[in-house]
């Protein structure tokens, strides 16, 4: 769900920070702290 939200945010305002935040969130969700 948060991944979808992150994708929407990137479409609205793409930025390296948002992209890295989304990647970090995905890794944490996968159990890779």
C-alpha cells in the first residue's frame, strides 16, 4: 500500500530523495533493515 503511495508521489514530484525513501521503505518491508 505504501509502495503504491510512493509511486503516486514520484509521479507528482519525482526526486532522488523520494525515490530513495521509497526504496528504503520497500527494503524494510521485506525485512532487510
